[in-house]
């Protein structure tokens, strides 16, 4: 009887194992590269708008395609106005601006919070006191009203029937959901009902 030809069956599992290991390694390398790019601020925005002092700059129009206009200032590599994806978060805005500088105080900003159209983000430097990375301007207007999107805990506690706990809930809601678009958005904050909102009308603004 002729000798049977050797079969390659034992080698096939090793081949499949080798391909699977290569694919897994490739995915790990790709994930690491994407993560490193975000941390280093290499993620590109949908678009960026150059700002200058020219008299014709106001005539330039840009189709955002449904994106968010976000003005990034402070301790970032490339401050400016950027157009981001509609579901962008603060970390995406900072990445679009080239990443943060070594002098940035990242404890003062919530990198995970969603962004809203028309928002200005100011990344403070270490030792600076700003309103949670939203703006460095005073939250109290000339008319005495308080800007809900810039107010600090102390600012909010000056409002009627707003104590430390409720003031913190307002700030927490702002950091988790983005800017207040209307004073009525306060109704989404736990502990604020129609009666309390009515007492705040004319004392707060967005």
C-alpha cells in the first residue's frame, strides 16, 4: 500500500492563530495611535476660521454643515474659532486647538462635557481663577443679573433661595450638559421647580 501523503492539518490552527494575533496587535497599535493623537492635540476640526482685523472679515461666510462653532482661548497651542462635529465634547475642542500648553490647569475644565453652538471656552492657566473654563469675564452684569454660563458657586449663592447644594447642582448640570441656552433650562436641574424659577426670572441670564 502506498504511503499516504502528509497532511497539513496540524499547521492550520497555527496559521489561524498567527493571523488572529496579528489582527489583535494591529488593533492595539491603531487604538494607541488614535488615543495618542487626541492627547497630543492632533485631531483635526471640521474647519477652522481665520480671524483678523480686516474690515472685510465680517463679509466672509462659512457653511458649518450642521457643526458647532466654538471659540477656544487661553492656554492652548492655537487659539481660534473652530467648527466641530455636532456631538463634540470639550476634549475635541482642545484637540482642534492643537492641545493644551504645559501651563494649563486641566483641573479647572471638564474634558468630557458636551459642547454647544456659539460657546466660548477659555482654558485657564495654573493659579488663575475662572468660571470652570467657560469664560474669564465676570458673571455679574452691569444690571446685576448673573450669567448662568459663567457663574461661580459664590455667584449663584447670592441668588434668592439658592444655597450651596443647589448652586453646585447648577454647575454640575452645566458641566455635564453644556451651556444653558435659556433661563428655563434651570427646570432640568434637580430641586428647581416652576415657583423657584419664577423667583429667579430677571435675576439670571444666559
